[in-house]
């Protein structure tokens, strides 16, 4: 399960980077470097439709990134607790290590 979400997280991260870099900003962005700002995708969809599609893809990929991050955080916490041989962090209690005896100055 952990491996599946890790691979999914890497794929979503790479796609998110690509989609963000494809968007043209105020000065053209990286999209302007490929074909002067036009290119095949913008010729197929039109400039406005391409920007809207990239914005939607960015939102969906960002949501997927945050979701996979949260799932991996939960899975990692469970794996760490199992390796340590202890209970999950939410079930641990805090007790004094030394039995609660007061520290004296040696007198």
C-alpha cells in the first residue's frame, strides 16, 4: 500500500511540475520558449481554452498532491510505530522515566 501511494505521489508531482511549467505567465513563461507561445496544444484548443484546461489540471493535480501527501504521512506514522514495537503515537501515554522521585542536592 505504501509503495503504491509513493509511486502515485511521484507521478502526480512530476505531472504537476510539467503542467505548471506549460502555463504562460505575464512574460510568456516556459510555454513561450516552445514555438513562440503558440504550439500545437494552443492551436488545437485555442489560447483561452488551453489556459482554462491547464488551470483545471493544476487544481486537480495539486489536490491529488496534497491527498497523497496526507496518506503517505499517515502510512509512515503507522510504519514507524510498528518498527519501534510500540503503540501508535495517539495511543502512547507520557509517564516520568525515573519513577517520579524528586531530585535532591545530595544532602
